[in-house]
C-alpha cells in the first residue's frame, strides 16, 4: 500500500497479513533472529524465550553428563520434545492467515517433518536406555558432519572456518568412538557418545544466551518519538517542508 506524499497518511499492512519481519524467520526454522537485526518490539517479546531455551539446553547437558545410565535418554528426549514443539509452532503458523501461500506451505512442510521426527525420537528415548544410547552413538558424529558440511555450503569466511573446525571435530569424535568401541565395548562407547552430545547441546545453548543478551539490549532501546504532525515519512528526503 502506497503512502500518499507526506500528508500524514501512513501505509499499514493489509488486514490479516503480519509484517514481513515477524514472519521472515519461519521458513528457516526460527534461527534468523540470531543473525538478523530485530525491532525493539520483537526483541522485547523474544529475548526471554531465547534466554530460557539457552539455559535449559545447558542444564540438560549438565544433568545428562552426571546422570549415569539415563543421560542418553534425557538428551534424546529433550531433542525430541524441542523438535515436536517447534513442529507444532510451524504448523500453527502455516495454517494461519499471517503468511503468504508459498511461505505457509513451507512452514507446514517443515512443521510436519519436525513433528514426525520429534515424536519418533521421543518414543525411542522413552522405550529403552540402550536404544537411546545406540542412537546417540550413531547420531552424534553424523550431526557433526552434517553441521560442518552445512556451514561450508553457506559461504563466507567465518562460516567456512566454522565448518572446517566442525568437520575436524567430527573426525576426532568418530576416531574416539571407534577406538572406544573396539577397546572397551559398546557401553563405554555409548557413554562417550552421550558426553559428546551433551557438549554439543551445551555449545548450541551459548549462542542462544548471547543472542538473548543482544536482544535484551535492543529491547531497551527507546523508540524514537516522531515530531507532532509527522506521518512517519523520511523528512530528510525532502518531505514535511524540509
């Protein structure tokens, strides 16, 4: 919708359509807030959620390392729960009228996949401690390899360095797990996989805490007060008599 000159008529989004900034993160799984600048309004609503999630991830990792025999189940169950909740959120967003059709279809697709994977992982975690440990023994190195490859494909010097470091770490973890499995057996290798997964979970929680602090700073930024009679246009561009 166009703005008519500078007469104080301000364009507003069409009814039922949310601003782009509110929905841009849906398609990429909600991680865009870590790299994109947020408005103070969005930051005020979002930073407590990222703070709680980061603290929860670190707490789960610490408890999993200390909890003999059930740490793997805890990590796998937490992972399944997070994926399930995220899937439900994406499905809800995809069924609302706040998104355009392509984005809504993508949100529904991602939500269905996340909900299915989360449910399957949660069932495995509940069913058997041995099965959960076996899944982590396989999933930990695979996740590191996939994360490293994804960072390399994103481009950018920082991403490539991070991807290379992650791939080196994945190779070291795979070597450690293989040696442990051959020398000390399945149980010991599963314990090592649990510790590695806990470290990864805790490591992923740290950026969330940093993002929460950054968002809290943005949320505390005062909103500029528009001059009386100004419709919000760019006065410096020649409008409003300047």
